[in-house]
C-alpha cells in the first residue's frame, strides 16, 4: 500500500512539474510610478516650468495639485480663479506628468472661517482653534 501511495504521489508531482511555465509579463511603464506633491500656488509662476521639467527628468511620473489651494482658487466667496491652475496643469502635461487633482477641503479660506466659525476645530474646552494658513 505504501508503494502505491508513493507511486501515485510521484505521478502527481510529475504532472505538476511537466506543466509548461506560464510567462507573466507586465509592461515596464506600469511597474512603478514615482510621484511628488507640488504646490504651484506657493511658487512664483516663472519657476513652474523649471520645476516640472526637472521633476520629469528625474523620473517623476505624476504630481498632486491643489490640496492647500482653496484660498487661491476662491479668494472671495463666489469669485473663482482657475487660470493659474490651468497653466500649471498644461505645463505638467507638456513634460509628460500626470496630475492628481486634490480637493482642498481641509484648508478653507479665511473668508469662509470668518463667515462660518463653526467650521473651525473646537478644543475640549470649547475654544475654537483660530484659522491658520500656509506662509
């Protein structure tokens, strides 16, 4: 009986070994993507092209825009400015960078905090943390 089990085991192992290997390949361009955060609204626009070009040259493939830009996108209630963002996205595209557009909801503009102070973080003692902004 032991010989029969051993013989069956060897036959099964041989079947597994005899299978031709499946070749798995992934396109090289999909293997690893390196990205970086970039905040064009924090820099002089004359530097954007230099920065985005350099990012592309060193292998960065995507970037995040606008996480902290609500105050720049909507400087006053109902007044919107997307021109700077359109230019930055176009420059990123020029150098082959993909852009992940982020929502700036964690960084409301000052005008919103003043108009709706209940959006501010409130400490345990009931005092609101005052509005801060990136310098």
